């Protein structure tokens, strides 16, 4: 959405149809921000779930800060609370109750000195959808190559 990108989830755009994206704050502890600034994080296989009116991010791996002290967090894959407005959470609850929709983080970035998560409401792609996307991408590349060759030639 904006700001300095820290980490992104490229597989999410390949595996899901993205319908809406939200910007959410994230509740971090200890030296997790320093690790994120160094790019020591991974969003692969991570997902968000709504529990008791709050949104939690699961399986986001933030490596312990190398130069940290006792404030280092012990579990790098602990669930982290995402900060959204109540109206956004209510909307997400109603939309994720529809069969097939899930919450997937797309990226983590800095905005005004704070870490933000780009959270997407997504529906899983079928295998044939992925194949179709690959075919479309290759066809576009072929068209660009032929146009580029004609311009030079």
C-alpha cells in the first residue's frame, strides 16, 4: 500500500484471487521491529483469523534479533494481533463467513515509523486458474518481445 517494504508474500498473489486489501497495524514485542527492519521475516504460509472480535496473524516468522538481549521474544512464530477498526473487523467477519474466503497477508512495510501489514481478503485459486494465469503471463511476454523486436528492427 505504501512506505518502505520490509517483506512480501509473493506466493499469495499466485495462490489466491485478491478481492480487497486492508492496511493493519501489528502488535510487536521486544526487538521484533529491529528484526523486521533487517528483513529477517517471512510471510510464507501465514494467514489471519478472527477470534473473539480481534484479528490475529499466524505463522509469520520473525527471526530473533541477533544483537538483542533479554527482551528478545522466544517464539518466532507466535500469533500476533493485528490492529484494525471495529467496522473493518465486522466487515471482515461477514465476508470470511462466506465459503472460500480467507485472510492472507500480502506484505509488511514501514509507514511513518510504524510497521503495517497489507491484509487481503482472498479466495483460493484452483489449479486450472493458476495454469490460465501462467499462460496469460507468457502470452503477454511474447507480445512484448515481438513488439520490442519490431521497434528495433
